[in-house]
C-alpha cells in the first residue's frame, strides 16, 4: 500500500476530532497542545503567535489543558519573571494518542513498510525543514 498523503491528512483530522470527544479536549486546545509538542515549551504570548489566537483566548486554552493535566506552567529558567507552558508528553502518549489507533497503525504500516531507512531519514529532514523549531 503506497502512502496517500491526502487520505492520511483526512484520517488525521477525523481521528483528532474523535479523540477530542473521547478525551474532553476541544479541537482548538488539541491544536495548541500539538504546537507545544512540536515547538517545545513556550510562553503564552508565543503560543498566541503560533495559533493566531488572542492572548486572552490562549489563557483559556492553557487553563483547560492544565486542568486536564496535559500542560503545566513553569517559571522560565532564562527569565524568572516569565512563565512558560510545558506540555506533558507522557500524559499525551498515555491518554491522547491511544485514541488514534487507526492513524498509528496506518502510519506504521505505510512508513515503516514502504520506505527504506534512508528514505525515512530524507522524509524526516524534509518535514523538519517545513516546520523548523521555534526560536
């Protein structure tokens, strides 16, 4: 089975909406959480930039994610006057990703079976260049 990117993206979106219902996290919060996982811990202002939400809306997102145990607020070690939002990757792996079984199965099947290690490394490099780390 060859990778069909359009099918994969649609499956990802459907799975993410199903997961939000199962876990009680709304789609906006899930998107924000994914951005934190992708870019790493960030102040609320940076999360607002990444999401396009207002800082007030981001405060609500962070409050809900923190209440659900998906993130925590910590003092920024680089500037103790600031607070950063740190995603709990372990909680996400344990409580959110299990709601994506067909996506995980499809990804493992398609990527690991259809591509060589060298090809996977090139794909990883390509995706990293599309979404470079924040900073």
